[in-house]
């Protein structure tokens, strides 16, 4: 049985549709119940929904053999896992955004508000720019408006929230999408079923 | 005096069993102080398993560190022995930042180091001992073997810039074939240049099944000699009980500033990460001013805690 951690929410449902189309369906998963774990013994899969940012932890720690996590989470937490497929869904980008018309003054330390401290630190250190990270857990867009930060580093999907708050993308750091990840040890002992699953799901991945 | 099994905890039990195993193969115990001058680690940061070292100022003003690693100290404190072999084992605590949490943890390691005129027989012995070490922990194990010479040759065909090479090697360690293509496109590398490396990374499994294809691919790409070395290492398991437990897998990578040749990792069913890691580290020896060759590995006893709780450990 291959244990699969799926991210709760819209992305998870989209990803489950790919798994189901690939022959690994488990209809109970979409029913409104209090069940937490869903088996399809015939297909050899067991699913469970977890918080999107926790998927990588479940997989790295071996509670799940495989899972689906955003590239943003993988870059931020760097779990020791295999990244087997880019599912090409949940596409967005990690970007630097600032108030419209913002001009960086290199004489001053740049104040960066973000949920993704490591990504922000790596990005600016690659440019040799001195920054002050302000780690926030949500509503990042409000930080530059209130003068808490100069810029933000955050996920941008359509850019609507930014526009509504008179912010604009000044730099794209990295494109983001959902990735199929696997526990390194689990992969060694369940190689054939995981390979079969990956190969079927690959057929469901739409080209860029 | 015999120590009865029940007075030892599981980690101690397996630790002593491994020591018995290594000692039976002619390895002698290497003891060391818990401290080492910090300078040793600051010069070899990339060799360490984790960032961060616990430091303190000694009474004579020297900046010291609680050991985050054992091999560096053994290499630093040894001297070249032309024409000879030095076979050592250790059972030590190291102090590292755990990747999963912020903060230092004390971890217990048992390992072997073989230095001097290391030849293919020494490498085969290290691999045999690695497999035997894993078997002492659990019958359900996998020993994964790779060759950094082959991997390096395939990466060299794509990029020479260290930064790009490091990114490609990181993707290789993650079996992230799409990531390799992305890195190549980002750095303007011609489409298709990464295909031989991707083909190599796709060849993993039992040596009998994949070695002929690896040899053919390596020969086509100028790494035939390294592939022959890997084939010899894998063949040393032919006909043994361990044969079915060995896999070739080029995702077992290592920092090529330190490691070269055969690299390997050990996994046990039910334990989420690798419990054993090792390989040839001639490049580290050169960096430390040594001319000897070297091979060794470490078993991470802390990783075995879960296994022992479930009572699956031998004995």
C-alpha cells in the first residue's frame, strides 16, 4: 500500500482528480465525512488530507510514502525528499512586490516582509544585498502599506490582491507549481508501486 | 567480564555489535577528545552534515568546538603511511543542528575509516562491512551504491561553472529530472545537453538489471573506466546473501570537493532517512595535505531509535 499525503483545499482536489484519472481513485475522499484516512486496496493506495505546508513533513518523516507539495514549501523548508514530478498545476510565482513606483535605495538596508524567510534571504544574498527580514505569518501585503517593510516576498498568482493594494511585482524570484515528492527510504522499499503510480500520473500532466 | 544484554539500551547493544564486527575485520578503536579547534570546521564547512557548530573559548584563549564530525579529526590527526593501510573504527558522539528542528542535538555515530594504500579490495571490504552493519540492525535493508566519478563526468558534459554544477547535483540527489532541465535552460545550456545525465539517473535498481546499461552509457560518454570500477564493486556481492539488498542509484551523491569514486547510503525499512552513509574521500585527504587514499562510512545510531522501540532489531 502506498501512503499518499494530499494538500487540503482546491489544489489538493485538482491533484486528486489527476490521481483518479490515472487509475488511483478513491471516491470517499471527496465525500463530506469526518474520516481522515481513505483506502483503495485494489489500487494499492491510501490517501490522507493534510495542511499544504505539512505535506513535506509527512513525507520526509515517512508517515507518507509520497505527497504533493508546492515548490515554495520545498524551497523554504528543504525537506530531504525526492522530487519526482512537476505536476504543472497550482502554478504561480515567488516574487518581490513593492508599492507602485518604489525605487530601491542601495544605501539603506532593505526591509523585507515575508512568510518565506529562507527564500528571501537566499535571493538577496545571491545579489549581495543587505536586508532585514520581517517574518510574518499572513496578510503580507499590508506590511509596505503601513511602512513596516519596503518590499514583500510572497506568492503571486494573478496579481489582483497586489493591484488592489497599489503594489506591483518588481522581480520574479522563481516559478512555483505542485510537485510529487517521495520519502527516500520509502522509495527503496516500495519502488515498483511508486514507479507505477508516477508513470501513470505523468500521463495526466499537461504540458506547459 | 560479560555485560548482560538487558543492562544495555538498544543503541548501546547495536553499537557494541558493530564494534565487534569491525574489530573482527582488523579495525582498531580510535578514541578522541570531544573538542577540536574550530578552525578545522570553518575551513571545511561544506564537509559537515549540518550548518552550525557549538563553540567555546578555551582557558588558553583558543576558539574550540564540540565535534560535529569525526572523519575530519581522524584525517587531521593522522599521517601518511606509504605502502600501508590504517584501519580504524570509532564510537563517538557528535553535535549537530538537526535538519528538522532548530537547535543542536547530540548524535551517536559508529563508523570505520580505512586510510593508506586503499585499493578496490579495501573499497569492497568497506561495502561488505556496510551491508553487514545494516543487516545487524535489520534483515530488511537496502545498500545503495553510486560512483561520483561517473556522475561528475556526466555533469561536466553539461556545465563547468561550480554554481551550476552544484544546482544540477542537488537535483540529481532529489531524482529531480525536470529540475535539471530547468537549471540548464536558466543558464542558457543547449536543449538536450542534460539528456545523458537524466538517462543515467533513470538507471537505478539491482546491479544485475542495470549495470550492463550503465556501462554502455558510461562508455559512450567517456566514463567507461569509472563504470568498470562500479561494476567491480557491485560484483563483490555476487553470490552473497547481501546481493539482493544492493541497488545502484546515482541519486546517492556527495560533495565532490571531498568525495570521489564509490559513494553509498544505507536504508532500513520503516526508518525514514538513510541510517548509513559513506564512500571514498581522497579529495578530502588532498585538501588536508594528505597523500593517502581513504574510504569509510558512519552508522547513525540515533536513527535506529524507532526501530528498536518496535523490537525489530536483531538480538
